[in-house]
């Protein structure tokens, strides 16, 4: 498990391969309390609870995509977390 706690946020590298993955990730994120965002570097971020945002991130082929959360939901997103 490659987790980093940054400014009290939990950060994991993630990979979204298919549209179905994007839909499932949004469904999981929507049930989570607090902020859940997808980030690529320091310039791009989208709300992980937004299907449009997640699909855009996938379509733009963000490299080094990370999920950043206020609370640690590692086990919920474990399928998408990569080292």
C-alpha cells in the first residue's frame, strides 16, 4: 500500500481503465463523506463524485493520477489503487 498523508488528506495512486471503472469509482466516491478528488500533478483536479469530471480525466489520459481524500477510504477504492 502506497499511501501518503499530505495536509491531513490521504493520497493514493489510482488507475481507471474503463468507463465502467469510472462509473463505479464515482458511485463509491459519492457515498464517502468529505472531499474526494482526482488529481494529476499540481495543475489538474476534478471532483471524484462527478461522473463528468472522472470521464474527462480518463479521456485526457492524465498521467500519475491520484485520489485525494479527507477520510481514509482505502478499502473502498482498493481495486483502483496501484503502487
